[in-house]
C-alpha cells in the first residue's frame, strides 16, 4: 500500500505523544532528585512506561502501521494513569502539574486518533 499523508488527528497525536514522551522523561529525572514518593519504583515505572509507550506510538503512527490505533488505545490508558499518579504528587510542584496536564492531553489525543483510524 503506498504511503499517504496522515490525517489531522494523526498529525496532532504524533505531536502530542512526542511532547508527552519528552515531558515524562524530564519529569522522571526531576522526581529522582525530589526523592521520597517521587522516586518510588511504582511512580518511576509508571512515568517511564508513559514515556516509552508515547515514543512507540509515534513510530507506529508515523509509518502508518495497521496497529497504530491499538497502540494508541493502550497509550491513552497509560497516559491517563500517569496523569493521575502525577496529580497525587503535584502539590507545590509545577513540574508534576505540567506532566499531569500533558499526559491528560495526550490521552485525549490518542483516544481521538484511535476512534478515527479503526
């Protein structure tokens, strides 16, 4: 099948997933420096899972993989869980608030993309 230009939803999702991956990587590093619950293995795992699935989703969408929608549905679920986790640690921490916001936006973008590309 010849390559075709991605839809607006896919382009937006690629952008949102790329941003989310970068923000999660930076936030995970920030959390290690903060310590305590921020450095807990569960939190570190969740935020790193989010960064990795977002990066993976970008690759699937960019090459027009038939599995992109399935990956994005998983990405939405993981991003939502990461946002919830970051919200719990966000008190007086702008970076955590920003990470939660970006993860939530990415989850919504992935859900939109997956509903358009079936």
